[in-house]
C-alpha cells in the first residue's frame, strides 16, 4: 500500500496530520518530501527528478577536468586568435 500523507516535524519526530490506519509496531518506508507554498510546485514531477538525480553520475572534480583537458593540443587563446585573424 502506498499512501501519501502530510506530517509535521516536531522535536525530532514526524507527526502525521491524519490517521494512517497502521497496526502498532508495523514497519513502513518513508519518503520525505518538503511541502512548499509555491503554486508552481504542483506542476513539478518530484518523483521523476529524484529518480533522475539518483541515476546521474557525480560531477567530475576539478582535477578530473584538468586531466581530461590536458590531452587537448593547442590552446584556447590560440584558437580565438586564429579565428579572429581569419575573419580579417
């Protein structure tokens, strides 16, 4: 069963704002999503964005970028000068 319900976080505990219909000591899985008052928020598919974010590889570090760029011949400034000179 999947049931969406709003809750309030107070003193380290999530308190549902409506009855859940669960048995005592029943284990459940929580997905916490912040509720906003932004009207545009209703149009955003947050589950899709969460799934995409989970599947994306971490961003490369600056050192990884430098290493990848170090294998490129020439320089950007030389390429800009050449293009400028070709335009006349």
